[in-house]
């Protein structure tokens, strides 16, 4: 697992996460809306809504918030590279670090 504990959120926490996420997405969309460009108060309201949703999200325990992103990540977990030669990305291919200045 990650460097911190991750657990599945309770039903109440999941509802709070979903609501905060929807509110943040709505506020983000409202910030770029044409009305917010024309009316500064609309933009301020959207920014305030985003901050409020972010605060609500931060009240949920981190272990519950990170569960989704950790388990649904599009890449494999763990693993490490022991040397640059095993990495095979073309960086420092031969000898010491090629490309020295004279």
C-alpha cells in the first residue's frame, strides 16, 4: 500500500466526497463561464463555492479520500528501479554520465 493507511470510505463519507466533488466541478465550470467573465461577482461566488467545497472535502479523513484515487490509479503499484541501466530510457547509456564538458 501507500506510505499512509488507505481505507474504503463509509457510506456517509462517500456521499460527502461525491457532493463535495460535484460542487467543486460545478464551481470550476462556473469560474470559466461567460457570465463570470462579464460579472465579477459571479466569479467571486464561484471561487467562494469552490473553497467551501474544498473545506468540506478536507474534513473527511485522508484515508477515506485517498482510497478511490489509490485503487483506481491507471498504473501498477510499487516497484523500484535499481540502476539507470535497467531503466532503459536512454539516459546515461555508456560509462559515466556521458555529455561531460571539457
